[in-house]
DNA sequence: AAGACTTTTTTACACGTGTTAATCATAGTC
DNA sequence: GACTATGATTAACACGTGTAAAAAAGTCTT
């Protein structure tokens, strides 16, 4: 690194004897410059240390090549996997992803949206916070940018593109499976912090009624702020188990993290949930959290196709930002879940 | 949102009758402007839709107020917690964190570093990738920016500030505990993808020898690319257990994710690891992964103080970037782990 | 009401690159 | 050797905001 540092294209131009506009074109797209110039620039850059200024380049371009992504929280492997698939899809298409995490705080979420607007990102993908979100934030983004909502969908929001799991289908197939193979399941709800919680609950109820069974939902009222999903599942089931209730039931949990808490509650009470034990306790989840194959017992669940959701969201966004004018009409892509049968149910 | 959109300060100045330099000062720090002007601007902004251009503002400031953070991968709750604590610390100090994830790819890591340089971030914090990293990337960042390395430390790198867990201490106390309460533990190593793997292994060996026991390390040679930690722990122990080996041993795992795989292997072979069963199998981990209280059995481990590490790394970085000139000397902060005794050992 | 401040406005230049129009150099063709 | 493409260079302006200096306006003290 004894290379002399050069801070502007002007200086670089002087140092290697290539005009600044040519350098500008080179850094945007080397193919727009003749072969001989490319060679001259390449060899020059080896003798000298220079990086184009990020802000100066983006300020004038019509397109910044950046896509903003907002995620509600990171301490959940579901969202990190989603983020990864988004980033890979964006990278393949030549875009840079700027991620902001709202840490469950609507104010931070709103601020992140403003930041994206002020950065002139080419588009934005948002996984909503949940009930606490300010819907105006999404409307504002949707008005001013190519915008796609992902994972969960605030009911009253229309005219906004959406990509997520078809919870009617996904919750449906596992409800059906549980009914087919054992006793009708009860539903262990999760704190109502996001819209999917409600959708899955409704999907469960619908499917149960369709099959002629009475739906039973527990743990829905409890909304302990700051309590994690696992803790919620553990607390709710511990409570019932110690009163001797539901110890031989089939329990469909609103998601795998709740189910992991449920497994823990079962172990704590000496119960051994599992498909093999006919008539006994069974526990199932939703999402196919990466740890499902390693829990004790391994967790039966419905897999959300994270890779497909991320890819589809990015594809739709890029489609929108390429075809500026044709606003087209609202697109809603619901992606199927697939049953993952393991030991627990 | 019927507000007219205004795109430049010039237009805003004309629209609300406040001069552009005053507006500029207002957006940087409202207290640098008289109360009456603040009022006039506030009320003006309610009638009109304007956000200062991110790039134009950053381009001219000496300080961009941004801190770059590079994380090796996101599919690990340890790093997401670390990231969260970094972001909170930065937010408190008035900085914005730009996160880049290298997805275990040295090329992406190098590109992220270049991006930070071209963005003129005020400083950078990096959690290294591991063996595959190009050390020149860190050296380059360290030369040109206030820079702090975090979590794991490439041995041959000197002169670089570092904040992380004291693995000699942390691995020491759990090795000692396991020896004190039961049979001398063997060490289930993890794929050598990062430097901590080696540090913990060495710390275990040292402590064992100090206590007069023979260290035994298993699973160190296996380096399956793309295999996750849990799968590694599961595969290695499954192998031994099915040959009847180590079924009654104490097993210290290189981290909690490996330990979760180990628990799974135990369950698969009908073994019930736990502190209560004298003379039987015991399994312990390292990190205090958030799921430890929910595994079956709950996992005994050493907690890394993630909050302290993030805070200390950010504090040190901010200290460096405030005192530009005084390069000072290298600072290495090693933070103690604390024993978390649960059921598994 | 004059003087001493404080704050705002005006004016002008700066930042580093995108971009365009016109001029110039080079290579290839006949 | 003159003609035509092709690409490079030069010169100039643009982007939206930071910032500094000087002039103007407002506020407070006496």
C-alpha cells in the first residue's frame, strides 16, 4: 500500500493520462470505452490508489442502483434467511441492498423509509413491523417508489404489491395432516405483533370448521411486550400442563419458535411429544425454522419457501422499476408451504 | 399527501421565505438557528414535502456520521445480537450504521470494505470472516480509517484494535466447572472456519493440562463446507455414539450450535445428558445462544457478553475517530464470559 | 436613540462526478 | 493521400448542498 492515494478523477486523469469523461464512462461501464483505453486505465490503477466517491457518483445518476430493505427485527432466523435470499437476488441483478432494521420500533421504521427516499433508492422492499406500524409510511413509499411489501400484509392496505406465504394453504395442510393422523389439534397462538399471527389463526379456524371439528385457540390474549416467542410458548403451555390440561392433545403452534417453547414445556412436565405415541401429546409448528431438525424431538412443521419469497419479491420490484410508467395493477403473490413431517407430530 | 413535492433547498427557500444557508444550518442542527426561524421552517415543512438529498449533504461534510459494519454471516443469532448492540450504541452516539454482510465470501467482504472507503464512513467495525479472509483488507481499512476488529482476531494481525471475549477465561471456567462436578470433558471442536475455534480449543487444552488431565479433542479435522454447526455436532457424535464411544462422557462443545447438534445426537441414541445423572453423559456449550434455555435438556454454557462487546467496540471506535491525530497505541479489550449452569451439564 | 450584539440574508465558491457538444486524433478504406 | 468512421479530448455546465465572508436586519442595553 505504498501507492500514492488519489482522491478525485481529475487527479487520476492527470496521473495516468486519460481524460476525465473517459474515466467516468469507464467506471460506470468498462465496455463503453475502447479496448486500448481500458488497458491504459487498468495498468494505471495498479500504480495508484483510487476509488470513485460513492456520493458524488450517485448524486447525478438517474439510477442509484440501490434497493432499500426494511426488516422488523434481526434476532430471528426467518428474517435473516429472507434477507439473505433478497440480497443474493439483488446482487445477481446488479443492485446493492441497503438494509435497515427497525428493531420493532415504528419510529425507526419511519425514519428508515425517509432515509431511503432521501437516498433516491431505486426501490424498496419492506417486511412490516406489525400492528404498531404506521401504515402511512408504506403508503408514502408506495406513492413515491417502486415498492413491494413482503412476508406480512396489513389488511387495510390496498394497491400495494405483496409477496408472502399463502397462510390459508400452509396452515391448512398442517391442520389437515394433524387431523388425519391423530386427534384434532388446538392452536397455540402467538403474540399478535404481526398480521401473520392473525392470518394463521383464522386459517386454522376455517380449516377446522371445514373438517367438522371445533377450533380451540389458546395463548392468544397474552401480549407480553418484550417476551420472545419461545418464552411465550413455554409460559402458556407450562400453565396448562401444570393444571393437567392438554397433556395429551395435538398442539399446532403459530410458529416454530413458539413450538420450541412448547417442546420445552412438554419436557419440563415429563411429556414426550411425538407422532409415534398414538393418542399422546403432539406438537407442530410453522416456518421450518433452521433448528427444527435438531430439536428434541425433531419438529414437524410447514416450511415457508424463504428463497422463493425473497426471489419473487426482488423480481417483482425490479420488474416495477424497469417499467417506470406502466404502473400496472396490484400484484399479490402467495407462495405455498410444504409439509415437513418429523418426530414431534 | 397532497403536499407539493419540493426537491431542492433552493425551491424550499423560495417556497417558505427562509434563505438557503439558514435552511442548511437548520437541517444540520436546529439549535444553530434562532427560535423564530425554527418556527417559520417548521410550519413551512408542514405545508410542503421536502427531504434533504442524502448524497449532497454527505458529500461536503467533513464527517458523514456513518459507521460501516461488516459481519461474516447473518444466519447466526450470535451475530445478530452483536449487530443489534452495535446499532444501539451507535444510535445513542448519533451515528448511523451501514451494515454489510459478507455471506462467508472473502470477495464480498473486500468489496464491502471498498464501499465503505468510497462512502467516507467515519469508521468501521469488522467481525472477520475467518481463515478465508484476505488480511490485506483489514490492514487497508486500519490504515485509512478509525478501525476496530471484533469477535475474532486473525493471529498475525498486529497494531489493530480488538474487542472480543477472553476465550482463555471463558473456556477456562467451563472446563474447570465440568472437571469439578464430573468426569474430565472431551472437546468437540467446530469446523475451523474462524479463529475463535482454534482459540477455544487451545484454551481447553491448556486448562486440562493445568488440572492434570489429558485433553481429548474430537471433530476437529472435519471441515465440510456448507455444513452448519448443528449438523457438524450431530454428525460427529452420531458417529461415536453408534460405535458406543463417549456415551458416558462429559462433552464440551466449541459453541452452542454444535452443542445443539450434540444434544440431538444424544436423543437419537436414547441418551439423556444432564448434570443430575452422575457419571452419565454431559453436554455443555459456549456463547449462551438465545435458545439455550429452551433446548431439551436446557443447555449449560458460558455466556459471551454480547452487549458489552458491541458497546465496547463502538466506544473504542468513537474514541478513535474523535481524537483523529493521536493514533495512540493498540488497544485489546478482552471481555469475560459468565457460567450459565442449566440441566445438560 | 446610539451603540453593541446576534442572527439572517446575500453572494459566491466549493465538493466530485455525470453529461453533453464540439473539436480532435486515429485507424481503416478506397 | 483524401475520406469516413470511431472513439478520445476539451470545455463547460449540471447536480444539491456545505460553507465562508460581507452586508443587512433585528434585538438588547444604556
